[in-house]
C-alpha cells in the first residue's frame, strides 16, 4: 500500500477488490501495491458511462483526484453533470 490512487471499473466491487489483493486476476499495477482498499465507489447505469468517468478521472493528477475525493466524501454532488449521472436509491 503506497497511497497510490487507482481508478477502475467493475461489475462486482467486492470480487474485484479481492482479486486485486489476493490473486493473479488483479491488475498488474496494483499487485505490487497491496493491500488495496476502496476509498470511494460509484454506481453507473451502464459500462459506457462508467468508462467515460473512469477516463476523465485517470487524466487528473494526484492533487486533483484528492480534491475530487474530498468533495465526494463530504457529500457534495460534484460528480453530477461533469462527472456523469448520479444514482439515487429508492426508499422502500
């Protein structure tokens, strides 16, 4: 764990984190940086939207990623619009 900020997409977050931390199925980039942990995740309606946001985030430098994380983790809806659609959970 070298405090690198890794960005990726998956259809099963729990499985993918497990792969990154314990198997040859994890990304080559993360295999030397174990253990990895999730600091933020987002749900998207489709892979296309997720890939677009992933590409935008990967273009950011470390400081820009940290600022984006701070805004997201503070409950700010910064990702709306520029960073793609937000998913809201339905109340039962």
